[in-house]
C-alpha cells in the first residue's frame, strides 16, 4: 500500500486558516487522495477526497500538486471543534483494489487555540 | 437515518474470557469493515465484508479473532480467549459500493472499547 507522510502535530488559532500538508511521493495513477479526521472519543469521519483537481466541499478544500506527489487540506476558518487527528490516505481507485480499504497512518494532531 | 452503531461501547473482561462485539451498519451498505486501535498505535485494518462474504481478512491478528456477518446485515467480532494485548478500541465502518457512491466514504461507528485485565 502506498504511504503518506504528515507532520505529527500542528497548531492553529481559532478563525484562522489551516493548511495541513501531506506527502505521497509513491502515489500511483489510480490512487485517490482521501482525508479523514478523528475527533476525540469518536470514530474517524470523512472530510474530502480528490484525484487530480482541487476539490471544495462544505468542510474543507483539497489542493493537489500538479505531479500529485503532495496535497494540502485547507480548513478555511478553524474552530475549536476542528481539533482532531487528520489522516491523509491513499485509496485505490474503483478498479485498483478489491477491498478499497483505508490504511491509516499516524496522522496530524491539530490543536486549535481560542 | 441511523449511523453505524456498535455495542457495547465499553467492555471490561479478564484475560482468557470471551467477548463479542457487534456492529450494525447503515442500512443498505454492502461493505462492512472492522478496524482497531491499540494503545499508542495507529488504527489498523482487520477485515472487510462484502455482504456476508469476507473480502479481505488480511488484518486479522490470529485465530483468536472470529468475525461473522450472517445474512449480510449486522456483524460480530468475537475474541476468544482474550489476551492483554487485545485491549483497545474496535471500530466498525460501512460504505456503499464505491461504483455507486459519490464519495465511497466509510462511515465509522464510535467504537467499542475493550479492556482486558
């Protein structure tokens, strides 16, 4: 399974933007880039995913480098509720793997200061 | 609509005993996954069901763990006999078939915390 590299931790102030980086230099052409987060005492939850183009949804934006070897999750205005561990995960495409399972790394622990 | 539900939320047992964890996926989700996080470690994949069939059980640690999904609805994960190193949080997730889902996202339950003394 392709691996990702993320900083262990980051800090942000409330209502400021947060850029969470992820390196995935061994990404294959059919791998999608998924982001999940885990709030304290909860199960992981989906945030966003993309393949080549930048993506926006109600939770965040995903900026993908042109060579796809890195990506950045952008939280436009961090809130206290965004304090969580954020996971960047490569997932085989529709036809890239029978299980399409998620392989979690260590993630980035985001602390949000009031 | 109800999300993924797991039971029990917390179980405390002694080494050598048996525990059965249950997961009810979101209705209509054919894919069901089990994961676990042991203390200080990453969330690890255990296995994946498609309906009632085991699609991938490569993450099951040993034969003390038995997962079933009779009828393709809810699933159980039995640990027998439990060992100290089995302590952790067991997560269940479900998803639609990615070919028919816009995001293919996995919906996780809140987890079942297992403490083996």
